[in-house]
């Protein structure tokens, strides 16, 4: 080897250190900044202000409730669909896969434009009342998180032997509903958990749908705070970091231990 | 084979085929209602005039100087973050795979890439304001130490804002986007770099090739489709982004996404149908990018399959 290994190692460390600096400096800077609300000392004042703001909790609660509904609706739509696709209609896979990545091609801002144009006028005016707007926003969240949810369920379905499980359940007298509810869903719980967590992180941080459908979610609240305050946004960013990374960290943790916990495996 | 089957069997076969699709109906109904129809409405709207008749006049929106500027800015930001994030991400991925960086560094970088690639939106803007804003952590730190100025003289304190740096500008936006762009590159390109076979390197070495020659004649040509594909992914990732730019600059940087947002709120173009054309233009660029990515990805998978 003509290039001495030590030199290559040096460059590798240089780029690695640079990457870690890029990861950690903004994190540390934000943390430091969020603690400096009181002049000359470190304090948790910015956090206290954010956490004692009732509007923070209202928007947090709203987003959390929407996230839970989104997860439930996503699971109810995608598990039967992917199950059916694996079992009976593998020829539908290219089409379903194409649809599942469409939200990457149509930016959310364009998508919300279409939603508003379609559902803010007759025959189906959903933006008139808060409740129907919430129906619309959940549908929007389901679409926006579809690429992740679909992938999670699809990968989960691949690790279990759908056909054998179905035939076994049917030979014991289960109908389709029982097969899905008692056999497929429990077997997919890890895949669903990772899909649910990424759904949760997506909905909690989402700005565009909530902002343009004018619902009191966490994203618009954060944006408003950013316009008027200096230290509280930094505290919120740290809280949001922690929340997102807790969700994603849990996914990594669970998917690592997934192999040993599957009920069946090929 | 179908030709020799009796007709009766073929019709049951067909009935079975239709039944197979029935299970997918709830999914297709949901998607049709909440995704296809809204998108379709937008696209047909781009080709209608105010009275609802077909027209191509809305394409005139692309002669509007503000719209041209928005598209050019968006393309510029996407291109810059794809190129810079792609190059940086590639070097980082190389370092932690075959470059010989310590093992602990690899696990830290891979974990944080997975996290940072998913981090964006309003909190990312806040983080960069707190770090590199006028009173941010790093700005304050730089102000308190001495650095050489542009003419070589010692400047104490060194305030980056006196030397043309501004976080609330296009350059600042690029810095913020890179926070999720280069980790995405690391995640996308790592499997390709790991797919480089050891034998190729050994073969090149035994034929007397230098490290440079190996990279120029063997590794890079093999990796080129993967690198281009990943860069396209980064490009589309930044092209559709809205929240970070909105929160960082309050809509001062004229990106297409920001422009569409203003159009939704207040019809700044004075013609809703031109707004639809504006949005359609974006989708076309995204579709071309993603399709090209798919093609390149397929080409790559031939090499990666070991």
C-alpha cells in the first residue's frame, strides 16, 4: 500500500471530529444559551417560563392527542393493507410503494395548498369547524408520515411468516378479523412501535399543516414564540430535541432487541 | 401458459384477481380522497382560468421576476446544500467505514446521523439562532478571542457579523440545512462505500496502483451513481423544506416554498391559478429528481449485492 496508513487515519479523524463538532456545537450552544436568561448566572428560568405557560401545555396536549389519533388511524389503514399486499396481492406492491413515497415528491407546503383548495369549499367543506378541521389535519398527518409508517409495517411484515400464521389461525377457526386482531397485530408490535414513535416525532414537530389549517399545535406555538422571545425558543429547542431524540432513540433501542423478541421468525 | 387454460378457470382466476385487490380498497379510498384528489385539484387548477375554462396562460407566472427569483434561490440553496452536504457527508462516511477512524467515533457518528437527519423544522432554526445568531453562543465565544482579520492584523474581538457573516441570510440557511443534509448523506452513502470489495483494492495494489489511482480508476467510478443518487436525495430534501427557513428568516429569503406559503395566505400573485402553476412547477422538479434518484439507486444495487 503506497499511502501510509497513519496519514489516512489522520484524515479520517479530522473528518470525524469535524462531523462531531457539527453535531454537538449547535446542541451545546443552544443548551448554554437557554440557561443564560438571568444575566451573569446559569439558571433554568427560560425552562420555567416555557413550562409554566398554559399555551405551551395546550398546544403540547393538542399535538400529542393528534399524534395518538394519527398513529391509530395509520395502523388501522396500513397494517391490513400491507398484510393483504403480502398475502393476496403482491402484484399491487409497485403501485402501493409508489403511492407511499409520493409525500416525498409532493412537498408538504404544496400538499396543504391542495388540501385547502379542495376542502375549504363545497361540496365538502371541512375547514368550517374545528372538529372537521381536525379530521382533515389527522388525514394530513397520516399522509405526511405515510412513507415511514408504511416502511415500518412492511419491514415488520417481512420478518413474520404471514402465510403460515394466517393458515394456522384459519385452521383453528379464525375469521379475517380475528387473524388480523389476534395474530398479525400482536406479531407486529415492534414494527408498529417504531412506526408509532416516528409518527409521534413527525406530528409533534410539524409546522406546515397546523399553521395553514390554523390549529393550535406545537409547531405554530414554537414559531410564534420565536418571533417574540429570545431565550425561551432555545429552551423549547432543547425540549424538542429531547423529545424527538427520545422517540428515535427508543426506535433504535427496540429495533436492536427486536430479533430476539419476535414470536415467530423465518 | 394462460392460453391453454380452460375458459372457466380463467374467469375464476380473474374473479380471484379482482378479489385480491378488494382488500386494498380502504387504503386506495383514503389515498384517493385525502391525497390524490387534493393534488389533482391543484394540478388541474394550474390549467384553468378564473371562469374555469382550460388555459395555458397561468404558465406566465414563470415570467414573473419574483417567481424566477424564488426558483433560482431555492435551486441555489438546494444545490449548495446537496454539494456541500454531499461532499462533507461522503468524507465522513469514508472516514468511519474504511478510513480507519476509531470504532467509538463510528458508533457516535452513525447514531447521531440517524438522529440529525430527522431533525429539522422550527427547533433547528432556534438552535442555530442560539448558536450563531447575533448574541449566540459561538458568536459570543468568537467575540471574546483574537483572530486574524482579512488584512492579517489581529482583531480582538472578532465579530463574524462585522465580516459579512449573517445567519439570517442565504449562507446562514445553508449552514442550518447542512445540519440535516450531511448526516443524510452519511446514512445513504455508507452502504455503498461498505460495498467496495477488498479484493478490488488488493488487485489494484498488486498491480502497482497508488492510492490515488485506485480511487480515480476503481472506487470513484463504482461509487459515482451512488454519490449522484444521494446528492439528488439531498437536493429534493432541501428543495421542499419550509419550516426552518420560515423560522430562521421570517420569510425574508425568497424560497419557492416560502412564496407558496405567502400565496396560500394572501394570494400575493393576485391570481390563485398562477399559485397552482407555481406549486406544479415544484412538483415537476421534485418528481424528476426522485425519479433520477430511483434510476441511479437501481444501478447501484447491482454493485452492492455482494
